[in-house]
C-alpha cells in the first residue's frame, strides 16, 4: 500500500487523535470510543481506515480487539520525509 492511503488516513484530525491515544499503549475500541463524543460506528470507521492504511494493528484478546500503533509504518513515513528534506537541501 502506498503513501497516498497513509496520508489520506492521517489527514483526519479524529484519526490523528486516535493515534495519539494509542501512543500510550494498546486500547480496545470501547476504550478509544469513550474518549470521543461520537457513535461506536463512527469510531469503528476511523479504526478501519487506519488499519487499512497499515498505521494500526489489531489483536483479539478474549472478547475484545485491541489496537496498537504500527510504528514501522510511522518510521517509513518519517524516513521518507527526512529523505525528501535532504534531497531538497542538495538541490539548492
């Protein structure tokens, strides 16, 4: 999956806020949803978009699914931005 899907997923402020929550560690959809004033279906949609872009992973534990950051994808994005910045510096 290309960077376009990742940047599109990151373009939404709610999804960025979800990522900030997951920075602290794994959370269930219910725990994430409790931090927002939106329906469970809306939270689920945001989680689906983030998972589809590969930015988060999920793991079933008993009755619940826990979500975590996929830091390797974040590293890839950061490396690309740093590479881009370095190439700009070389052209000047």
